[in-house]
C-alpha cells in the first residue's frame, strides 16, 4: 500500500488501539478498588487480570477461524459488539458488588479484545514495509499507552474524588462506591456501539494474501519463529501486566495514598519508550537491537526494584520533583520504569515473528494473541508468591525470568526458520 492508502487504516486502527489501552489498563485501577469493595486479599484481587487475559488463550484460536470466514473488518465489528456486552455486565456486577459477575464481565471484555487484537495487529504489520513495522506498531503503542496514562487519572477523579481514602469503609459505603462504576460503563458501551458503525461502514480494506505455494496441510507449529515468538510474548505480557497492574497493590503494601493512580506512572514511561521507537526504528536502531536493549534494561530495573531501600527517594525526586506530583519511594519508581523497558517488546516481536507467514498470518497472529495469557498466569503466580512470602518487593525478581526469555528470542530464536535449523 502507498502512503495515502495507509492513512485511513492507520486512523481507524489507531482509534481501536486507544480503546485497547483504555479497557486494558483500567484493570490497574480496578484491582485495588475491587480488593476493597469485595474484601479480597492480594492473590484474590489478581484474579482481575486472570479473568481478563485468560480470554485471549481460550478465544484466540477460535477467533482466527472466525476471521478466515467473515474477514478482518467484520471481525473487528464483532469484537466491539462483544465488548459492548461485557461493559453492560458491569452494571449488575456493580449493583450487587459481586466479584464473580465482575470476573465474567472482564472475561467478556477480554474476549472482544481478543477478536480485535487478532484482526488489527496484522494490519499494522502488513500495511507497509516489514522493516518499519515496529515503528508503525510504536505509533499504535503511543496511542494505546496514552489511554493507559489517562484512564487511572479519570478513574480516580470520577470514582474516588469525594471519599478521601478507601481504608476502613463501612459496608454501606462500599456498596455506594461500587454503584459509581455503573455510569462509566454505560458510557463505554455507548462509545463502543458507535465504533461498530465506524468500522462497519468505513473504507477499511480487507487484508488479502497471495497463494505462496506452501502446503495447506502445514500446522502453524511448524514455524519456529512464530512459536518461539509466542513464548517470548507470553513472558513479555506477564511482566508488562505485573509492572502496570501490581504497582497499585505495591503502593498499598508500602502504605501509600492514591494507589489507583500509580498505573499512570508506568504508562508514562511506556509512552516515552514508544516515542523512542517511532523516532529511531529502523533509521538508527534495528528491531532486533531494540528488543535486546529492552530486555537488558528490564533486568537492571528489576534488580533496582528489589535492592533499593523503601526509604530512598533520590531517583523519584530527580524524575518527578519538578512536576509537583506525589513523591514516591525509588522502589516504586523503578517498577514504573519497567514501562520504558517493556514499550518496544511487543512492536519488535510481532514483525520478527510474522515475517514470511503469508496466508498463515491469521493463525500466526492468533498464536501470538494466545500468548497474552501470560498476563493472566504470571501475575497470579506473582500474587501467590507475594501472599505466601509476605514480601512483595522480592517477588518482583520473578520478572528476571521473563526478560531472560525475551533476550533469548532477540539474540537467537527469531532467526530459526526450521526446527532442524541448529545453526541459526
């Protein structure tokens, strides 16, 4: 496609990526909120991420077959419709302060996003040259994470502005607080309904693949580049969600105030990372080298999280002092800085993994989307370890394993084109 023909798809997909970010990073505020409303411990509260992200594993592969049947454009409209249903389920959940209904609503939202993500990510990869795909995904990431910065601030302003603190609330106060979720999710359902029409009646083109002569009997698992890419993405999404969604719980652990807004700090650094990708990939740094740098930075930041004193504010004052915002312990700031190391992992793995798949792209995309289950499983493991040990700070070392797998993909795994290729 030429530059003019890519403009409309980029605008429409950009709007969808904003919705991805808004819905996804609302979880970071919901976790400490529902922990109070539903009387949960840290491990139970992280079932918010489990219910949301496990939908990607359960629904991604079936949705790839749906996309093959109805097309990518209709698939996006279908995904938005499912998200409307999920938004409306929040109404009875809030009325009854029912954690089970909240989890059902989150799973439904995750299902809708599964369809949208499976359809939209290949658009961004294939709409232009493969070597600049990470730059285009970084633009989408900027839009996505800008929503991630905005939503915790909106949530805190709209839901928590008049209660001061969420500690020691009466049951009546908890019920009243829960019902304040109703109107925002009604508005979300209306906006999503409008977007269905935008996608359905737009001039968004369908993705068409040429017959590349590859035997139709081949399984997607015969492509090591995409299979290992899914493994790397599993660990990436796990540490991304840990960085964005547990920072509020970590703030509660350190007895900080306004913990529902802390996800915004992580998102700010992700936005900075995406800006780096837009400006420097591929002109100054390759997708491969950006992935190597990201994984090394992540490991360094995690060691800083664990081994920095809770009484240290040096780095935080340097980064945040001039803004006048809440001063944070350095250990919290290093959790937020994981956003910087995470930003370019998703944009770089996708083009490296999908290269050369041709008509298998839908199934390859579905496999990569299934890897988002890392956001369901790894934060839950994090929560269990933290709950048993009573030491949330040390539990962040779990993330080192995640970045080690990402580094392996960046250094070697993405070059493997056959399972028999031992010299890649």
